[in-house]
C-alpha cells in the first residue's frame, strides 16, 4: 500500500509549497521596485493588450420611463505583466500561481461611460486577482452594471430593446491600451432567465473614438432583449372583447328600454379597465408613443360615439308615429332596406321607428367595420416586430 502511494506521488506530483514560500514570493515580487502606477511593458511603444470576456448572470431590471437597464455579471480581464514573473523552483518547486489584490498591482482603470447614476471603477481596490508564474494576470470582478438606455416603446407590448454598456479606460489612448474581446458575445452559461424580458442576442466589440487628435478605445457590450408579452395580452384581451360587445347594443330591441343603460355600463366598464391597466402602459413619449395607446384611444372614442348614437336612436324610436321623419331619414331608411334586400312597396310609409331601426342597422355594420379596422391596423403595424 505504501509503495502504491509513493508511486502515485511520483507520477502525479504533490503540491509542496507552503505559506512561507507564498509570503516570500510576495516579498520578493513587490521588493523589486514594482511601481503600480506604470502599465506593463518594457517597450512603451507597444500597447498593453487587455483580453476581455463578459459573463452575464442575470438581467436585474429594465425601466422604460427612467431609461435604465441593470445587468448583473462579471467582466473578465486578462493581461501579462512581466514584472510579476518568478521561478516556481525557488518557492517550493510548484508555486505556479498566487493571489494578489488590486491595490497591490497595476490594473486597468475601467469605468462605465454611460452610467445611470455615478461613475465607479469596474475593478474595486478590495478585489483580488490571480497571478501566474509567467506574469499572466486574471481578474474576475462581479458587478452590477446600471447603465442608461433609451427605450423605444412604439411596438409595446411586443417591443424589443437594444442597449449598450460602453466601457473605457480614462487616461489611456489607443496607443497605450488595446481591448481584445475573447468572445464576440456574452457567456450565458450561468444566466438566470428574467420573467419580463428574454435575451435575444448579445455582442461584444471594440469601437475607436476619435476626439480631435486623440484616439481611445471603447468596449461595447451590446444586448438585445424582447418583452415577454403573454402577461400583457391577457390583461388587454378583456378590453378588446368589451369593445366588440358594445357594438351588440344595436342588436337589442328598442322596445326593451335597456339600450342606453347597457351602453353606459359597457362604457364605464371599459374606462374602469383602462384605469386598472394604465400603470402597465409605457410613459415614454420619445421617440414616439406606443401604437397601443393610439389604438386604445380610438377604441374609447368609438365607445363614446356608440353611446351617443344609441341615445339619438332611442329618441327617434320613441317619437310619435304621427310625425313623419325628415326627407334625409326617409332616404336613409330606404338605403338600409336596399342593403337588406327588402323590396320597397309602393305607398310604404316611413315613421320615426323605421328611422331608428335604420340607424341601428347602419351603425351595427359601420361600427363593426371601424372597430375591426382599428384592430387590424394595429396588429399589422406591430406584426413586423412580433416573432412567434
């Protein structure tokens, strides 16, 4: 048994360094007149290359009215600092990596260029990084990136939003620091789904900004999110049904006397539903109002018109039969009968009740067409944005 353990130790090796070796390593490294003010590189004409990748953990929030997006993730940073090279054999034989703190070494001072609140560095002084024997440094600082992002709610609730986190290193030109994305998109292996938004695509790229004679690089972390619209459809569906139900008031008999009451009840119900869902509607006015707001406004105006027409129709229906309607009412009554393919008999008389019934039939068809057109125009307008 002892021989087997000895054989395994010889074949696979055993970590032999101690904490004393690690302390000695740190003393030796930082006693070499290491100055963290200066970026790595003996030849100052060669820029320091920073390899970058982004791990996205979750979408914290997206607030349209405030123009704010919050992303929880880790911006991985890697570079080589040849001042931190050592020989492992001098420190227990296998001390090939150690932990260093940000406040002890040179690190790129990277900040968010479009923060929602205040500017703060990505690498905080209290964070730690890993250093390898070759001078390779890796930092994985977790962070919450709260950035400003203008929302376009034109197609709400079937909208998608594209936001970009812009990061740069103030004080360093493109001739001094180069950003090199390791991946062209976010690493989503540890991503936790958001209940309101789904991530459609991500992109990581570098943009060179020119300001007078100065060039500096901006790291662009772009994310496209789409609203999960099922919840909003369920909320808005009763509004659509109420509008179509309101048209049925013209199918009620005028003798029942409930037409005006029914119309007012439906109108109040619609107003009540709109009051309940108003907090769900987007408040942004730029770059444009949501098509849904225009659609709901037209629906509400049609409901008011329906109620007014019902009142007028009821007044006409209850007029004395001895009074013949005006010539225009007679013409409309004849036109409705023609549409209904009713043969006009010679000597037919037209009374106010006929005029009221004619208005009912005309309005039933007209408002049905108008309401259908309003919905069709809305859904056609947003169809290009919807992906089933």
